[in-house]
């Protein structure tokens, strides 16, 4: 009769011991799974811009609307002639609709400006021939010499852009990810561990900026990736 309680106690003890072992193994796995390192990797590439957008804005003023309009038309033709002489085609040159301002419409008496009308427009060059645009830019003083005053404070300089980012992005991301893995391997080595699989990855931001202030036609593209790697014991 005393054997049954003893046997039951042994069975219960073995069950508790087994449960404790499985629980400890689960906690050990959980702690291992929670061990990871977060690293960043970057990659850069210098490229030449393949698109230029050059707005040439002008304004003329006067009291006779017909004369103001005639002067704007003449100036527009001067700018177009400058660009076509530089080798650009008509489909690369866009002229915006003119904007007319009657400054006497909202001023009276002594507050009236000397010129009633201001007429303005923008002639924009949009071309993939960046080298030719740079050469024309260096000669843009010829436009002023012909009597056309450009509004340089209204986007008078050209904007350069690089449009083939999708062609080089995969290689840049691969290089940035490779650099991130090297950092993770070094961290794991220093901490007496080794890296496992990727826990998570984020491409991050791709920046396109001028290489320097004096070379806006040369772009620096930078990719930064953030990767989390699991860590394993040696």
C-alpha cells in the first residue's frame, strides 16, 4: 500500500523535471533568437548628369502695352536664336505663356510706379546634351549684350539631373549590404560570436547631390542600408 504513493511521487517529480528542462531549453532558444546586431552599410558612385533644364526668364516694362508686347517678343526671339545657334533644336526649347501685370490697377496717386505694364515669360531649354548646355552657359553673356536683361533671381541658372538611377541602384544596394555584413562580422568577431541570417533589412535613403558647388553637372549618389543580423555563439 505504501508503494503506490511513492511511485506517484516519483512520476510527479520526473514530470516536473522534464517540464523544467523543456522550459529552460525554450528560454535558451528565446535568448539566442533575441541576440542580433544592427549595422549600416553605404556605397557611393560619381556620375555625370544626363539632363539639363535651363530656364531663362525675362521681364520688360513700359506704359504702352503694344510696345511692351513687341519688346517681349523681340527678346524671346533673341533668346531662341542664341539657343538654336548653340546647336539646340526647336523641340528642346519651350516658351511659357506671357504673364502681364498692370501695376496701376492697384495703386493710385503718388504710389503709382513709373511703368504701368510689366510683361514677362520664360524660355526653357530641356536637353540631354549637357556638355553643349555648359558651353552655351559660358557664353550666356551674349544674350545680355543683345539687350535682354535676364531675371537671374528667378531660376536663371540651369538645373542638372541624373535620370538613370534605376540602372545603377541594384549594384549600389548590393555593395552597401556587403559593407554592412562586413561590419556585422567584425562586431561578431569582437564579441566572440558569429553572424547568422538577416533579421530585417531597410534600404534607407538614396541621396543624389552635387559632387561640389563648382560642378553641379557631376552628381554623387549615396545609398545607405540598415541590416539586422542574428548572432550565434561560437
